[in-house]
């Protein structure tokens, strides 16, 4: 589609006008089907980047070529708590470049010469769009930026854009794989046997470890009541140990989960011997791999009980989703906890990369860290 003579342009779409968002959605649906489930719709951008987001309006930057979108980057505002204080944060993401433009073409308008000595921001769509998104975010007062890149975008974020990786190895995806999964390839029968074993472990774990724990689906409003009435309720706004935590007040939870334009989240009330101890937020969707997945997006409640019993609680929730092929959760990678995950048939699948960049000189923490990073902090589930 492109060659070195073809020049793309950069467009800031922060006003979220309907025409631009339609083109962006078409770009995703045509070139990256499955990234958004069931499809990409303009409403996804108006929801997370528009006035409804309690942390503020976000940023959307696209590359255009012949009236078509050929690359995207977004910045979604998030309120973070930094050492006890509320600070303006942002998640950088939606970095996608049309395959034909990854190593050819150039930008019609060169980036400021002094900030771009080898011309990277005038040729790489990814580099240029992220840079321009960060520039506008900085001007609008955003200070702390984070992201959860995949193996394609992690290298340029770090090598080219000055992000630092702060979470690799600390957060891990734990998964429970169902024997129903259509395993293919050389190790198919071995994997299937393994997942049957994991399922058996899970059933035994639930049988012997249930210990009075139960779950039930509740409406969103029940969260408010629970927060008001529970003694020792852990809300991550209070975590003195970590540099950063996501501020998760009721307004955030309502907007992030209840108001999501395309996903239907389930709010599970967890109780022990009838006494409520917490909430788990889950979502069932089909990943771009085609796998029906149960995503455990977030959870909170009584500090000790919820932390220790999460694998059991997820195993209980899984019983409500017989068609799910894989359940996934992001959780801190601690050895003691790992044993509990194994006991309930979960395996650690991969480390999650978490990157960070400070946009304001003088506010840069010496060795930044995030605490309790979960799927729900990002747009991944
Ligand atoms: C991740 C992604 C956006 C990165 O885009 P990209 O165009 O490859 O951008 P990069 O800046 O990483 O470019 C890779 C290399 O090609 C070079 N390059 C990019 N555009 C070029 C161009 N027009 N001409 C010549 N070289 C170019 C870059 O300089 C870089 O080389 P370097 O290693 O020397 O710095 C892209 O690979 C993609 O869309 N992947 C699929 C979707 C995806 O996984 N997105 C991430 C979601 S988390």
C-alpha cells in the first residue's frame, strides 16, 4: 500500500468527532479483528476518552493516508494515588500500525529537528503518534503515564521513547485451562491430559477448601453498600507501601465497569458463612485468539481473606461458565500465593510488562512501583 514516497499525516482526534471515530473503528475491524470484542465501535472511544471518564478527557492520535486511518495511539486518563496523594495519570495504549506502513513511508511534516536527530519520529508511525499524544497530555497536566505493552510495542517504548519497565516479573497472568480447549499441535494430547489434571485439582480444591465461602451475582449498587458497611474494607486507595495505585472510587468503578459500552461485567459478592467479605468483577469475552475467556478484572474487600482465597473464589465463579476455555487473572507474583494458585489448578503463564514515564521534571520518582496492578487498570479486560 505504501512506499517511501508516500507521506502520511498526523491528526489529533481529541474532539472525538463521529466521522474520525468511524474511520478508527473501520481500521481496527479491518486490520486487527478481535482486538476489540465483539468489534470496535466509536462508542468505545467516546466512553473512555470523553467527558464521562471521571479522571478527565483523553487523547486520540491517528495517522492518515488517503483519507484512511493507518495508525492509532490513545491516552486514557486515570487518577492515580502516589504516596497517598491524588495525581493525574494516563494509560497509553491502542498502538497499532497498518502492516504496510511499518517499515516504509514517512510523515508529511517532520518532527522538531532537535528532538529527532535520526528522523525516527518522522518515519515511525508508532513513535510519532505516541510522542504527539504525550506532548498534548503533558500540556493538559498529565504527569504519570503507564502502559502494559506486548512484545511488539515494549521494545520501542523503552528504546526510543524513554519509558522504563517497572513491573516485569512482579505481575503474572495466572490461567486455568479447560479440557474443552481444542489443543492443536504435537503436544495436544499431553496438554489436554494436563488440563484435565488441573480441572480435577480445582474440583478437589473446591470440595475440600470451600470452607463456608460462597459467591453470588449482585447489581452494581451492592458495591456501594458493601463499601459503606464493611469494617476493615481494603480499598487500594490506601496502600502506603507502593508508589502508585489506581484510585478506584465508586465513580471510577461505575464508569469503568457498569458504563462500559460493549462489555457486560459481573459483580460477584463473596461471602464467608453468609458474611460479605468482598467483590470480584469478572467478564466473559472472546480473545483475538478465538478463545472464550473469563477475565477476572478486579477485586477488593477484606484484606486477608480476599487475598488468600482468590483462587478458590475464581474456581467457584468458573462453575458458572461451562463454555469458557480459559480463565485469566493478573496477580502479584509471590511464591506463597503461587502455591495456592497451583492447588486450584491455575498455572502461571506469562509475566506482564508494565512501563512508566514521568512527563514532568521534578516529579520523577526514583524507583517507581505500582501495587496490585490488575486487568481492570488497563483496557485489556
Ligand atoms: C507495535 C507496533 C505499533 C510498532 O510499530 P512499528 O511501525 O513497528 O514502529 P517501530 O517504531 O517499532 O518500528 C520498528 C523499526 O522499524 C523502523 N521503522 C518504522 N517505520 C519506518 C519507516 N517508515 N521507514 C523505515 N523504518 C521504519 C523503526 O525505526 C524501527 O527501527 P529501530 O529498531 O531501528 O528503531 C506495530 O508493530 C504493530 O502495529 N503491531 C501489531 C499490533 C500490536 O501488537 N500493537 C501493540 C499493542 S500493545
